[in-house]
């Protein structure tokens, strides 16, 4: 409920941290979460968003807490709530720092944030795409050659490459060249450049998108992936959005927006 409503308020403005909203309302309503309405969530979520020139920005948790009529003890309790929420989400068993999932996310998080600053691809999107396309970093292409996104070494590529067997659309096995990187951060940077250099992503609003739902849909619209379900419906955006929500990747977007 918190994730859905906070995302609705964030919609293509700036990504609000649902855990911040949850912590504030937990204190305000004295733990009675059943009493918290969607309007309550929207009201607190909106406190985090402000307009700066032509763009939306985020206020910090401390700035918003100062707006609340909280005493000193209640302000401390907000921070205590956040500690309890650290590993809470749609898939809590996978969110602990010792899981392979959290370790992979942590390994590429800072590079994804740098990628956002350079190319305007949200960290949550970059990480979710890396998860999907490298199988959580466990594909041979990722483990051995740091290629997280399966980018091929076409004639324009003048760096190192590796030749691997792959399947074409007609399921015919062929040998193809793939880009090889010294570090995963190079793969992330190259992926951002790949999107920027292909004008169809700009024309479909990928770089104008401010929140992950909008950017995921823009990528699908631009034809980044043609993956479909059994009914012939395109589902790439749905897959990205689901991963982002399951692993709280949108919270990294909030950090990047600060």
C-alpha cells in the first residue's frame, strides 16, 4: 500500500522514499497502521516534494520531520522505525545484506548512481536491467567478462571482445562477438552511452522520465526488448517494475535525487 501510493504521488516528478513516509506515519498514528489512509500517505509524501526552477526536488527526512509537530522523543522514534524497516519489503527474505541478491545490488549501486548523473538512466532501471540480462551477475558473459547487458562488439567497437556461441531469432546457434570489460562499472557506463547514442530512446521519452515506472514504460515503447507473455503482450516494463519494487531499488533513485 505504501509503495503504490507513494509511487502515485511521485509520478514523473521525483521518487519519494516510501520507508520515510511509513516511519513518519508510524509515529504520528502511534503504531496504528490500520488507521492510516491513502490520503494520509499522500499528504506526507507530498511534503518531500518541492519545485526548484523547472524541476522537482526532494527534501531530506530531517527537513520533513521538522515540519511535523513531533517532540524530541518522537523524532528519535522516526529513526528507530527506519532501522526496523531496513530489510522490509515485498521479498524480505532476499533483502538482508548477506544474500546474493543484496550483494549483487550493492556491487553495482554506486556505478548505477554515477550512470544516472551522466546519462539520466535511473539507478533502479540500470540495476533491474542488469539483474534481468545477467541473471543476477551469474551469466558467463557477466562473471568472466563483466558484460552485464549482453552488448555485442559491432564494427564500431574498438575495445576488447570475446567470441561466444549464441542463439539467433530462429534458434540457430552461431558464434558472435561480445564486448569485454575490465570492470562491471565500464559495462554500466557503456550501456548508458548505448541508450543515449540511439535516438529512438530520446524520441520515446526515456531521458525525460523522472521515475522508474515512467522510464520502464518508455524503454519498452522504444523497443528495447520484445519479450512477450503467452498472450503476445509486451512485458519488459512489467518485469523491470516488479524487480524494482521487490528489491526496493526505487529507494536508490531517492538517494540519487538528493
